[in-house]
C-alpha cells in the first residue's frame, strides 16, 4: 500500500493541531464542528475523506488563523487566481 500523503488542507489542519497540542476533540470543542466530520477531513484513506463545506470553513478559519478564502483554496473548493 502506498504511503499516505496529506492534502494541503489536511496538512494545514494537522500542523495547527500539532503546534497547539490539540486533539481533534479539542478542535471540535473550539469550533463546534462535529468531531466525526473533523475525523473524516483528516482520514488517511482517500475513500473516507469528506471535503469541508463553506460553513465549516468559515467556523474553522478564525480558530486556526487562516483566512476563509485560503482555506477554500487549500480544500480545493476554489482555484487560485492567476497573477
């Protein structure tokens, strides 16, 4: 089986959790986003991953300190604009 490579969105959230020393449950408590949804965002099996919705990204953005528009891009919900 191939080694898991997280997406940019997964990497951003996982790095935030690592820096803060937070579990997925703590992120749930701070954002009000279901722990099962957070777990599905970060799942290693791509068949199990769910993409975050706009409303969950809006709740997540201020907690992790990443602008909503950047989270949308990282989650693949919008493409980066050309310069």
